[in-house]
C-alpha cells in the first residue's frame, strides 16, 4: 500500500505521538512549532475521515436497499 493515503487509525496514532512529544519532551521553539503544525494537518485529515464515514452511514440509513459506490463519491469530492 505504498503511496496510498494513511487511514484514520494510522493518522490518529501519529497525532497521539505528536501530542505526547509536545507534552513530555523538552523541545525548542522551532521544533515545537513544527510538531504543532504537523499535528494540525494530521487532525484535519482525521476530521475529514470522520466526516466521510458519517456521510456513508447517513447514506446507508436513508435507504438500506440501495447500494452506493462510496469510492466514486470520494473521488468526486477531491
């Protein structure tokens, strides 16, 4: 799966590690800002994944009989 987008769990783990570093390590200002910026980017990816999952659930609940190609929906939104 090289080159594919990281999934939610991978992104969340990365975000947790960043938060842990910021909370526990003695970091300089530049490194702290770099990690903070990276954390913001990762958190936005997590939020997008959650919103996408919520949309899928809503579509399934609207009509449990109709099959929807979710991969096609994602490619249209990018």
